[in-house]
C-alpha cells in the first residue's frame, strides 16, 4: 500500500473507537444496566434511538455526499463531522447512572451516531483515490482490519486505565459510574488525535470552489439525476436494495451485542469489555485475512459467503444457554463481520463513477440506513411484546437472509 493509502486507512483506526466503545460494548451496556430502569427497557429505548438516528442519516447522507462532489469539499466536510462526533461523544460524560438521564444519554449518542455515519460518506468516497481498481478489495479490507485493531486498542485502554482499577484511577467515582462514563472522553480524544493523517494526505482539489449555496444547488441536482437514472443501472440498484436489508441486520446485531450479553448472561462491564476485545481480534483478523483473497474471488461473492456464515452461526448462538458456547459461537461469527462490510465498500467503489463517488457513497450510506430504523424497531417491538431478548435478536437473521437472497441476483462488477 502507498503512503496515501495508509493515511486513508488510518482513519479507520481513529473512528472505529466510537462504534466499538460507545455503540456496542461499553456505553450501550452502561445505558442498559446503569441508566435504564431494566435491561429489556434499555434495549427497547436504545432501539428507538438507533431508529431515529438511522432515519436522519438516511436523509442527510446522499444530499451531503452530492454537495461534497459539487463543491470539492470532501476533506472539509470530513473534518467537520469528525469534530461533531467527538464533541457529542464527550458530552456523554455528563450522563449519570439515573433513569432521569436516559433522554440526555440517548440524545448525545444519537447525535454522535449521525455525525459519525455522515462522516464515513466522505471518507469512503476517497477509496478510489488511494487504490487502483485491481486492489480496491485489499486496501478496503486491510483498512477495515486496522479499524478493528483501533477499536481493540481503545477498548484495552478503557479496560486497563478506566474500568478495571478499584479504586479507580484519576479520582473517578465508581459509585457514580465515572470510571465507565470516562470512556466517552477517551473515545472523543482518540478520534481527534488519530484522524489527522487522512486530512493531510487527501486535501480538497485546488482552485476556486463554488459557494456553499451553489454547491448545495448542484449537489441536489446531481442526486436527483442519479436517482432518476437508477433504473438504467441494474447492478447499482440491486446492490443498494440488497444492502438495505443485510446491513440493517449487521448494524442491529453489532449495536445490540453487548446489551444482549449483559441482559441474557448477566455479564458485568469488565467481562463485556473482554468480550469486545476478543470480538475485535476475531473481526480484525477476518477482515485482514479475507482481504488477501477478495480481489481474486470478487467482492460480491465475498459478501455472500460472509452473510451465509453469520446466519449459520447466529442461529445456534441465539439458542444456547451456555455462556461458554456463546463465546465460541460469537467469536466464530465475528470472523465474518469485517469481510461482509469491507467487501461491500470495495464493491461500491468498483461500480461508482469517479465524478459521482461521494453521491454514490451517500446512496451507499442511505442503503445502510434508510431501513436502519426498521431493524432496531422490529427488535425493540418484539423484545417489548415478548419480554425476551432472545426473540428480539432473532429478528436480525431474517434481515440478513433477505439481503443475501437479493444480492445473489446481482452481477459481479466487471
């Protein structure tokens, strides 16, 4: 990989701390166990928050992606939304372990999630600039593996310096969960410290740029034209429709993994962190390993193989009552998270016209979020109706299967 490709990939290291520590393992579990009245209520409330954030992301991503294309400001917008993610994440520090802080905590996490996801639109659209077409899969997969390593490193620091020490370091009050809440401050600092290489290596194009109002007008026209021509682009259209469903399933599974482990198996925060570290090792290793062969087998086939493996492992994982088997099945399933996501990004980069890259990746984000409210909403509704976290999580497998069936009808990119 070139220096520019490494600089681009290092942003995965920087921003993966947010979904790992905040959305999945630490803050999500803290909300369910420490702020919400009970675990099932916490899972349902977290689900509604994720649904609202997903709807906002679906509406904003294509438009802002097209504006970035028209205005030549991908780096500028990436820097802005990175800063917004860090600020909203840092504000989680003030969410005390009391149900009265539930709405505040959900608002902070929701705003940070929106800024994080919109920022990835501009980041992902830079992939064709840093890798030749024949190596898109390798660069995307290795970057995804580096991202899991970043999440692992941030989790490890959280465990060693903040969560585990008793008495807590830095004068933190364990009774007020300050040792857990401080992980949000760590994630915000992590993002700001490690996100600068891509901002230096991939500047916006030189020359005079249109005003923001002109860029917005041109961007809206671009996204309108792109949507109008989708029926003449069957590969792009079917891929986006397939991704509507399987990414919804993957995001829901990823977002509720820690809440499920905490509620069903009663894992304390320390064990959830260890579980998160092990999952990141498995997912990062899988992403890096399969990246070495993806360009030969094809990105679409890689996604299909990964989804099939997740479904086959997910069914017994939801049935087991043994914590040991839960660990074994979850870590095996984790091997295929990275390939499913990284290969999807590479496939999008292969079929997106360069002049419409950010707009296409805006649709890519849209396809991952326009039904993003549906997976968490179905999970939340089933969990609330049955008072069963197992039955709620089982809905995820249906989304994965439907997405895989549609993706099977998509032709491999030439």
